[in-house]
């Protein structure tokens, strides 16, 4: 083979090798960027879920307080007396079952 053609073939192989390395590097870089973006998205979703959890915990706490106030014996007694017209039974109205 002629020395000029051998030199051209080596140059083409070298250029091809460099191009292949560059393509691999670019693909790797794009994959890294995609992974970072997904990581950021998941972090944002976690932050939103944490905020929602805090809101739900606050709502749960306020509902527990409301439930405790609704279960208060004094409130039930007043409601029965004022709204339903109930009174405390007289001793002769009480029946003891054995």
C-alpha cells in the first residue's frame, strides 16, 4: 500500500475514534443531566407531599379538639335540656335491671 493511503487510513481511524469518544461523552452527559433533573423533580414532589402532610396534621388536630368539645358532658346536657326538652329522671322513673 502507498504510504499516503496508510496515513489517510490512520487519520480516518483516529478521527473515528475521537468522534466515538465524543458521542459517548455527550450521551453520558445527557444521561447525567436527565438524572439530575429527575432528582430535582422528586425533591420538589417530596417537599409538596411534606407540606400537604403538615396541613393534614393541623386539620386532624383541630378536628380532635372539635370532637372533644362535642363530646363534653356539659354540652350534651345543655343540648338535651334546651333543644330536646329532656329533663333528669325522677327517682320513681328509674328502673334498675338485674
